[in-house]
């Protein structure tokens, strides 16, 4: 190890011997933008909210996929823009007119699968589905849905399980892993060989298990560039609203340990985000400049996280009517991820 570089302990921000001159911050602190992406009118339907964003930044442009919550149910949509100042006016295009077709679609994840030179859009339609495209900028180019699994694994079905949702794919140099939550306190993982993707997923196991409110849904997993560290974020619930917790591991099939010294290893929530307009921080995704299947983020750049939020003053009688909007939180100061910067 180079002099002056420290390693984080699993749950408390301590420095190894010899690192006292360069303290490592064990918590995260953020500031929030105003809402940046809001529902837009569509024919024959009222759109109540936009949520569950997935985002990549490629060739100077942001590409955002999202769930739309409307009077006709749940669907997927797409928007793109050059700068965040343009996000509010950028057209939101429903994807139900593409070969993906209409029907229940939600919780997208987009990435470029470099071995096949194809874009993949992963989403839930009950079970995990995917579509592919050769052009991320053409919302009508997405293929018809295909399932990842020929049959639902036993661990997902009653009495062992409670279903599955919010699917997330990440690959290393040998395998691809599909993570999901179940709204009942479990984070689950399936795997396939990189050469077989998107086929062959198997070995579905629970990798984290806690109380329902402490490990709820919307997991997202990333590799930290130039390190052997992976991080996983999972949304949890508290009386102050939704928030994200963070874990780390040195491999995607390894053991996950807390990666923040804050209570409940908090990543982002109402207690550590300034100028927050929302009732907590809910389903989101890190903004990446690396768009491929390794889901790599640069610890030397300020962390940015696109999230869904809702006005705490609004109360509705149906979850689909919650007025979700999308905003960005930006990390302030040092944190456990930025401590891994090796420049």
C-alpha cells in the first residue's frame, strides 16, 4: 500500500496504522437539485408520476429510462438531453409503441453489453425481462421482451419466497449476475457465464436477509474503478421516508459488509441530504460515464445519484398516484467511495 492511503473498516471509519494524517470519512453527505424530470401529458391517460430511473451518459448526452405511473397502469418511457438544464423540456417518449409492446413494464436498467455490442434494457414484467437495441438513442428500436428464466426458481416461490422485483445485472470478466429484491427483506443473486448471457441464469440464492423495512427493494450494484471493491445499495424504509443503505464486497459472489459508519450504514436519506424537497430518497441509479456491463463508477469524480422523490405534503389513496419526480443528489466532501480514488 502506498503511504497515505487508508482502508475503510467494514462498519466504522477508522484508519490503519500510519494513516492518521489522512483521515477517511466514513459517512456520505449530499446536496439535492430541484425536481428535474416530471410527468408530461400523453393521449388518453393521466400520468401521475415518473420513477425508477436508469441513466447513462454517453457521447455527450444523458439517456434516461423510467417507469411511468398512470391511469392505465405502469409502463416504460425514455428521454434524452445534453444538459440537466434541458431535462424538464426534453420529450418523454413512451416505449409501448416500440416492439417492446404495451403491458405491465417497470423498473428499467440500461447498459451496453460490450461482448455483443448491444444495448440491454432489463425490466420487470412480473418476472425479469429484457429487450435489446443497437441504438440507445432510438426509443422505437427496442426488441420484443424475452424472459431471463425459463421457470421461476423455487427460492422465489411460496413458501420459500415472496416473488421478485427490481432486477439488476452486473458482470465481471467471467460471469454475469442478476440481483433482485423481494419486498420482504432479502437481496437475491443469480448467475450465468459471461459467454452465455443473457441465457443460463441459475444458482439463485439469498445474499442478504434482514427485516422487511430494513432491506426493501430497488437494489443497485457497482464496481469501483481501479479497485477490488464492489458496492451494493438497497432501499429501506423509516418513519422519515425511504432511504438507501450501502454495503461493500471484494467480489460479486462474495460476502457483503456495511460500507458506512452512519446508523444503518446509510448511503442517502433525509438526514444527510441538504435542500431535499422529497420525502426521503427512493429508487434511483448512480450516474455513470462508463456504460458497459461492468457498471463501473469513478471514485475520483463527485458521486451523482438520480433518484425518485415525492412531495411529503401530498397524500393519495393509491400508490400509483404518488406524484413522483426525478432529481439528482451530488456528494459533498469525502466519503467511503471517494476514499478509494487512487489518482
